[in-house]
C-alpha cells in the first residue's frame, strides 16, 4: 500500500509557498524538550452539547476540561524560538490504523504567548527516540476557531502537513502568521501503518518556528475547495471523467502571495478562475510517479511573489477534473482544493460564532472525533487513499 500524497495540504498553512528552504532536523534521536502546562484526559466533546458551539480561550471556565487529553503535549524551546506540538505516544500495528486513533482527532490546545509563526516542520519518532518513516503520517492538521477564513465565515485553517510535506521557513523579519496568547488551536492527527513493520510509542511533533517581533508582513492561510462550504471534502469518482467546481468571493480585498493545490490519483488538472474578469489566476496539473500516484503540485508565486489582489466584488471559481479509467466507481476517491497564503488589504471580519455556517463547520470537525460515525469515515478515507 502507498501512503497518500498530502504535500499540497501544506499550503493551508502559512509559508510553504514562498519558503526559503527550512532545514529539517538532524538525524538521530529527537531532543528532549521542557513541557509547558498540560492537562490530563478528556472533554472536548462537551462543546457539542450546547446549541451554540464555542471553542473556549484559555481563560474561559470550560477551557481546562475541554483541553484535557493524554495524547497532546506542548513544549517550548525558547533558545531555538520553537513551539512544539507533540502528539502521542500510540502504537502502530502492521497494516492498520494507530491504536487510540479516535483520541487523536481534534484535540484542543491553547497558544501560550503572542507570536508570529514563520516556519514549520514535522518529526516522527518511536518509544526509543528513533526516527519513524514519514509514510505513517496521513496528516496533522491545525485549525484556528478564533480566526476567520478568507472565503467563508468559518474557522481558519492554519498548518496542515502530510507524508510528503517538506520543512519550510521564511526569514523571521519578512512574514509570519500572528498567533495570540490564549487563543484556541484544534489539532487533528491521523497515523496509519501501510507496512509489515510494527512501531511502538510513536509520536508526531509539529515544530512551529516563531518570532515575538512583528514581521514586515502579517500573513494567513486561505483555501478553497470544490466541496465547499463544509462537511466531507471527498467525492466519489464514477468511471470516466468527473468535473467539480465551486464559486465564491473573499470577505475583503486580499493579496494572494502564493498558492498551490491538493489532488488525488486520476486527477487531470485544477484551476482557480476570476469569473468577473474572465481570466485564469492559476491552472496546474499534478506531478505523479510511475504508478500514477500524485507526488506534488506546482507552486505559483503571482507577479514574482508580489501577489495578485482578489476582490469581494469579483466571483471566483475553483474547478478540478478527474478521469477514472478503472471501469468501477471509486468511493471518496476524489479531492480538490487550492490553498496558499495571503495578506489582507483590509482587516478580515471578526469571527461570528453564531453564524450557521461557522457552527456547521465546527460541529463537523469535532464530530469527526465525537460522533461514532465520524471516525469511521476518516478511517475509510485513509484506507482507500493508501
């Protein structure tokens, strides 16, 4: 089995598109780090009980119970200016999902101080501290419930990494995503073992490189998906050609500094088009290996990195085309999203927690962990995308 290509998911985060080449950590054992305050086991599903779901900031009364988890730790390496999100440990039997997979889906942490994140990398180790192959990482995704998305009134996606995602780092003075002290961050992790080798005590570390000084440009991640506005983002692929699209407009004028995409096997192409101006902003075909698996997507830096402005008065369309040659339908075989980084020309609106779409989106995300059927869907997706 092959682990799915998720490299395109990194563009949901902040800097993978205009990176200067963040260096990966040295080989060998992962360094021991000082733990920040940590809460022991479980209550994030309590958030789904009230009519209105509110993900609490660190000072809210519900925050300590909602943030309890035995599988999430936060470390701080002040000397390196690194904030480390540590997930695990869990065992990975051969050809199976990680033990305790349900508990790894959307755990809650809180940002411990004001910072601008300008780089990231992922590290995996076992109980002895030895490196674990990256192919066991299906994804580690982060969501900011207190920040708004560019195209939708939902929680902003932050950094998302998969098996092929590379370490990235921008100069600290140039650009970064601002995280505020006490704001909530939802962390979702999926580990699967497509090999015959068992791994015990596996941990994933998402290392965020930061500065405490405001950079030249404050940036944020954006994404558009053919399955917007919310809910599952996978779709079936019947035999032959399937074309999917979604239309929308940004909430404010914004300068897109870089963009890329994410597709699955049998994808032909995808594009982002300005319908109002009648022009294509970006069009790309996936890069594949000899077996047809998607290995990466091209990255675009519009106007040599100076960016392209998108407007609330314009309508934009993301479109993707697949061709399934197998003669049978592939359940949940398709996915298509464009993501990247932008700097707003005008401030984004504040999050409207009571907005029906915001509520539907948060309930979907937390339901992947708390709804008995939610985790089954994620595991099915992992199985067919290997």
